[in-house]
C-alpha cells in the first residue's frame, strides 16, 4: 500500500493531533476498512470455522463487546445476548444491529 499523501490533521486545544481527515478513496484502501457491500474474509471464516452467526462474526470482527452493541442499540446486554442466541432474529432487530455496527442488512444476511 502506498503512503497517504492527501490528509488533514486536526489539532486539539493543546495543539496536539486529535483527528485525521482522509479522502474516502484513500480511506477504503486502508486495511481493516469495511467497504460498502463487502463481507471480509475474516467474518466468513469465523462464521464457518467457529459455527457462529453472522451477527457474532461481525461483532467480533469489529472488536465490539455485547455490552457495547447493547448500548449502541439502546438495550441491555442481556437483551442483546438473547438476540445473538436467537435462531432467526426479526428483520427489524437485524436492521438495528446492522446500523449499530455501521454495516448494511445485506452484509449481515444469514
């Protein structure tokens, strides 16, 4: 991968770097970035090898805990755990989970 050359650094009130703004075309080239419509090999591999749901595979790929997912969805951790344990979660629930992870429902398809 070539070095990023077109970015902007935003400094905090103390003059230290706080954020970096990167053009989208360069952002999607970075390793670990989930591109729209893409399902990373790591997600598919975890799903097949560990026999987990796509919901679990995506959550773990994005390095989110059940607690973090629950907060993003506005529910309890126990409630989220029930969603992951369900054989066929409702479509509306999956849409909320996908939105909480920043992916599409199609990427979360079972």
